[in-house]
C-alpha cells in the first residue's frame, strides 16, 4: 500500500472516530436534558401538592391570594407538561454501527483485490453520510428537548415565585 493510500485510510478512520465521539456527545446531551426534565417534573409536582394543600382553605382567601395561588397552580401544571414533552418519542436515523458495517464489509470482501480500494472509499463515504445524518437527527431532537426544558424551568421559577409571594402575603396579613 502506498504512503498516500495509507494516509487516506488513516484520515477516513479518523473521520469515523470523530463521528462516533460527536454522536456519543450528542447522546450524552440527550440524557442530560431528560434528567433536567425529570427534576423539573419532580419539583413542580412537589410544589403542586403544596399549592393544593393551600387551596383547601379557599373560602379564607381574598382575591389577591386566590389569583396568586391559581397562577401558581397553572404554572406548575405547565411545568409538568413541558417536562413531559421532553420525553416525546421521536424517530431519528440510527448510527452506522454493527449491522450497517457488517453488510458493507461482507460485500467489500467479495470484491476482487484490484477493486477493493474503490469500494472501501465508497463504503467510508456511506458511513460518513449516515453518521452525519444520525448526528443531525439527535442534535435536532436535542434542540427541541432543550426548548421544552427551558419552558419547564421558566414556568417553574415563575410558579415558585408566585407560591412564595402567596405565602408571604398570607404571613403578613
């Protein structure tokens, strides 16, 4: 094998290694976003239970307190729903792992030695294209998940603020 061909092979392998790492990073981001959503759902649920405890005494609340409490409840429900939206199942391109490689490798191994390099190059290009598509799919899903996490966290912060304002208002009254 010539030095040029060896360099090409190393570059192709490096590219595929970089794609594998980029995909692993995107999957890690996916998991982190889902963890953040779980935390928002849990905290929102705890505060929601607390606001319902306050709501038992509705007849003792004035209009401002009812407004703060109902606002907090609505925002906490929004928090939970936005957090749950993060877990919406989406279809994405699978990365070119074992099954993809197996078919390509076995096909290439059947080719005559003189044609092997050309097939190997096309196989590497196919792998790179499939990796790119898989990474783009995960990245797009992560962007959607991040938007829902942001909405859940924002509504949670506002709901906690409304709950705190409600509590302080009751204490000073």
